[in-house]
C-alpha cells in the first residue's frame, strides 16, 4: 500500500501540476508567413514574429495576421459609362497586409474596406470613359484603378499588388451592335488589303512592261526559260525578231 502511495506521489503530482499549467497558459504558434500583435491588458505592446509563444490568456492576447498575398474579386458591378451605357464589370484584386499595426488600428474589417475602396475607384474611372473606350483601353483602365486605389489602401496598411478588369458585360442589344461594328470594320480592312494587293500587282506588271520595252532581248530570254520549264509544245520563231509564238502541239498538227 505504501508503495502505491509512493508511486502516486512520484507520478501523480507532476501530472497534476502539468494539467494545471496547461489550463493556466495558452500556446500559440506564429508561422513564417504570419505576424501577430501582442496585447497585454488590452494595450498593444508590440508585434511578434514567427515562433511559439506561451502566455496567460487572462492578461495577454495574440492577434495573428496572414501576410501572404491574397486575391479577391468584385463581381458584376453595374456602372454607367460616360455615354450613359449601363455595363457590368468584374474586377480581380491581389493584395497583402503590409503593416499589421495599421490594419488593426485603422479599420475593423480591412477586407471590407478594401472592397469599398476598389468599388468606388472602379465606378469613378469607368464613368470617365465611353463604352467603346472601355473596350479599347481595358488594360489601361486596370492600371488606372490600381494607381488611384493605392493611396486609400495604403492608409489602412494594405498594399495593392494588382487590379485587373476580368469581364465586361453589355446589354444584349448593345452587344449585337458592337458585333456589327467590329464585323464592318474587319470587312473594310479586308477590302483595303485586297486593293493594296491589286495595286502592287499592277505596279509590278507596269514595271515589267517598261523593262521589256527598254530591253527587247529579255523577251527571248523569258521565252527560253518558258521552254525549259514546259514540255509538249511546238515552237515557231520568227527570226526577224518581230514575233515569237508558242502553241500547244495538237493545235499545230491540226493546222
């Protein structure tokens, strides 16, 4: 009996102390991609980096922030363009927490504040351009949104990495009209290209005619080249140099 009591003292007491300490203290692990704000009795005392921390939760609190790049999106924002066309635009946003202290102190919900800032900037920029300009300058619009929204997000400790317009949706009737305009433009470009080709061919023919006129012997050289490249013909040559004729063999036999 005394041996059992001794074993309880040896193993039971340390175990009881360990369980009591586990209940008293809290353990939090901060990873490499995180930062944490440490509060003692409600007061911010500093920023802690990666590591394992053991503390009394009655007096100390750790608020952990993920500082990796995040991506969010604004879905189907209905906006009026400069020419009063209602379009729906979706925007993709890449960002990260740059200053966790400022994030905590500036706003209650940093992601919601970022969403509102991007939404207002998107509406302001699209209202400055026409529907056609929006389509033609899509990449420029994305760059302008990033530039204008950055000061507002940096004020709350958030760094914008990228803003990109993903989808632009027009009303059905307007979409059909844009398709017709694009088709007409492409047809005009094709007609212009055909005209350029024909003009180039005519210029080449005119140059060749002038070259033969200035150098009659080139006609004989061209004739010899044609004979070399073809077969099955009867050739009649006027040695006076005034006329050369190549005719198919069957036509000569029939004549």
